[in-house]
C-alpha cells in the first residue's frame, strides 16, 4: 500500500489510490487528495458531493449508486464530471476518503 503525505500527516492508500481508513479522513486531506486529482480548490459544490458521499458511506457502509448521488445532490452526471474530472468513483470517492466502490457510483 502506498502512503500519501500531505501537510497534516501521512495516510495509507490502497493500490488504486483510495484511503484505507475511512476515519483518517479530514478536510485538509480532502484538499490534498483533490489537488492530486488536479482540482486546484474545492468549491461549495465539491463539498456538497463530498459531504453527501461521506454521510451515505457512514450510514450504509457503501457508496451510493450514481442516480442516488445525482438525485440527492441535485447535480446532473455531467455536473459531477465537471467537478471531478475522473468521475464519481475515481474522483469524488477518492477525495471523499471512501473505499474503492464495488458498484456503479
């Protein structure tokens, strides 16, 4: 497992770049992970997606399906891709500190 170092410390990522410890996530880490994804600054729209993903993961133990994410954030799939160029699974879930999704997020 590779380590990811950011100003607040070092965390472990899996071989695909996803955080291995959901509880190790914080907003500073999210900003650093976003920068690694090519996102210069997280906007309120980014945080809306991130906060929804984290809340859903905490409650259900998995990432939401894409249609649920779009419905609950009121963002189209295109908007999600505009915010997270690598998409909801490879971009948004990584920044949100979720494990690699098994399903279609």
